[in-house]
C-alpha cells in the first residue's frame, strides 16, 4: 500500500481530525513526506483541512455533479 493510501486511510479512521504530527509515528514517516502527500490529497478533494487538522471527506460531501457534455452535429 502506498504512503498516500495509508495517509488517507489513517485520516478516514480518525473522524475527529488529525494533525500531521499525529501521523508521523503511526505511519513511520517524516512530516515532510506526510505534508506533501496531504497537500496532494487536499488538491484531489479527498480530504479537507480545518485550522491545522485534516478530516476525511465523505462521499456525500464530494461534488458528484461533474459530467461531460458532448454535442454531436
């Protein structure tokens, strides 16, 4: 399992939110790697950040209104 997947899983398991420093020891990685990958997860919309804590984004919270419009003439 990739570190990115492990971070997402860890955040999803902690509904109360977590700091990057909370993830260092359980994941066995330094805060620079975790910080970089949490930024990627934020950009992908898979997690959200409030103050200094990261929270999971439930399926209901994610925007499912994306569609592709194709006009054929």
